[in-house]
């Protein structure tokens, strides 16, 4: 494992630690207020680019790709929660 790969994994782990907390907060809050769909889409696009870069790399390493896929999946969960929460916001708005 090269220093580059270790630093890349550490970067992905540090980003990855934030997403579970964000997903839990989104799940419990039951509202889309304060969330940015554009931000999540940009992060997802970034992870897709990172995944593709790893897949096309001549020195492909599955263990680095694992962290990209893990982070991507957490952001996707938050992405889907955004739409659930937006629907819940609309239901609450109709009740008032």
C-alpha cells in the first residue's frame, strides 16, 4: 500500500464518519428543511467520479474502492431520506 493510497483512504474515512450522523439526523428529524438536494447530488457525482477513476486506474485496488462505495451508499440513503422527509413536510403542511 502506498502513502497515496493510505492518505486517500484516510480522507474517505474522515468524510465517511460524517455521513452516518447525517443519516441518523435526517431519519429522526422527519423534515427536509435545512437540507440541500444540490449538495447531496454534487457529493454523489463526486463519489461516482472517484469510483470510476478507481475502476479505470491501471493500479486498481479494491480496498480503496470499498471506501468510495461505502460513502456513496451512505449519501444515497440520505438522498432517499430527503425525499421521504419532503413528502412528510407536504403531508404536515396539508394538515394545517
